[in-house]
């Protein structure tokens, strides 16, 4: 999917043409500029060329924040002048997953989403679990099944209940989760938690993320150890990784946390919420047009921010590696049309919603989902790359 990036964005992506190997590039306008070529021909001088010539972001991620900033400064200076060439139209290249995902964690940091799901999954209990307001709750996901924008998603099979009987078969409740993903770099050593004040040294950039979820499989398996096969079959991310530096002007404080006050390691005076406008679009099977089905602001939707999530992720001394990824958790607002998942939009599958003249509760084979995100600034919009996927029938 082609995106028109302003020069304030300069997101990274990995592309290939015809049978050539994947190369690292940077997006500007509707074009992508070849950083591999710029480095090997001596036109980029701020960083070691070997960081830009491996066809993935991992080496740059490992190099750390001073290197990230040096490269971005040079790109901001040289891309607009054409010094790095005109690049190629996005329409003429294939985009790839921009980095090799190391570990993947998914949080659950939208209070509205957690309360909505708590009511649906545990109707007779308090919607929030007792730990939820004390820490960013999360689970470890499956890094090897993170896929890039446009990759089809095969309907998963598993054990689930049908009319009170446990069966094995394709999920009947295939869902999406609207999330932002954070790509990490600047590795740490075991035993040394990332202090919340040092979060910027490790948060390289953001992607749009869809945490595909099979709700019936999830409901049967998730107690007591959390999500497993209901989510591990696929997680989609955008092809473009937007550096956090591009979002400086939309960093805000977010919701005040007073009841309870978080532990010291989760407290920071730095505004760490990103104000992003997020949208969910669906193109129903057999149709040409996609329709917007939900929209929410990430600030309105999220209780815990990325710095708190990173501090919590490492507070036990767990080290991080370049290429680690974490998701915010589904981002939902208080209103029904601000829901970041179909289980919320359809009230647990009981109230179908209309899209393109069709009724939906969960996803049909052939449906396409596209998640969009952008920062609205006084100098214009800064888009994140979108993330899309079409559902293919299960194979079993
Ligand atoms: Mn999720």
C-alpha cells in the first residue's frame, strides 16, 4: 500500500525489486531511497556503512541512540536536497519485514479495552483484575510469526466450545486488535533493568500492529497461564518503522495515575504518551471498497505508556536485544465506535455491525482489515505505515 510521507517522517523500510536482494531504504513522498546504495557509494557518512547494508534494521538497532540520531540528522539534511538520489516509486518495489524480530511481548494497557473484555469474558466478576492498575500487564508472544503488511492470514484451527461441547476445528471468532508496536534497540545485559528515564535510549521506532486473535480458542485456553494458540498464529506489522524522533511534537502526558500511584520504577515526569489518530478499516469479502469501522486516539485509549511498559518489561532484570518488539495492547476508547477489536464492536458477537452492506460479528474468509495511524501536527500529518491482511480459509 502506497503512503505519501512528508520529509518530517522519513520512516525506514526494507524493499526489493525484481530478483535483487532486499535493501534498507527510507521513505519520502511516495518514493523510497536506497540507503544501502547511499552508504556503499559514500554519500552517507555519519554511520558505519555496514549498519545499512544487511537488508534489515537489526544492525542499526544494535548500534544505539547516538547512531540513530546521527543518521536521522544526516537524512533530514540530505534527503530533501536530492543528494541521496530520487529513489524509486513505492509502487515498483516489494516491501519486506524491516527487521528480524527478536522477542515479542504484548501488553494490555487500554483501560477501556480491558474493562470491555473483562465484562465479556468474566461477566460475574469485576472487569479489571486486581493487578491491572498497578502494572502494565502483558504476555510473551511468538516472534517467529510476526509478518509484514499485506501478508495473508490463514484462519487458525484449535480447540474451542460450540454450544457447550469442546470441538477441534477452524475458529468461528477470528478477531483483530488495533495496536501500536515499539521496536527496540540498544541491547542491555541481564540483571540491569532499563530505568524509565533511559527509555529513549532503547525505543527506536513505532509500527502499526494487528494482534490477530481467535476469541473462541482464547476463551477456552487462557486460564490460568494466559493467551497461547489463540494469538500465536500471526501478528501483522507495518512495513514502515517510524523513528520516535519524528513524533516529538505529539508526546503528551496522558491520563493521571493517582489511584493507585504507580511504583517508583513506573514514574516519570517526561511525557511519554504519543497522540496518534488510529483507524480500523474493513473490506468485506467479495467487495472492492474498504469502510472505516472504528477510530480512536491512542492517548484517550491507553493508560500505560511505552516507557512504563519498557521499564516493567525489564524490571526483573530481563535483558533486551536489538529487534525486540512490544505491542501496546488493543487500543479502545469509551464509545462503541472507538473499539479496537470486533469482539467489542459486536458486543461479544451478539450484535452484528454493518460494513459495506454486509453484517459482521467476526471475520469471514476473504475479509481484509487495514489499520491506519497518523500524528496530526501543526506542520501537517505524519502517517505511520498501514498494516493490512486478508483472511484465507483454514487448512486442515
Ligand atoms: Mn493484543
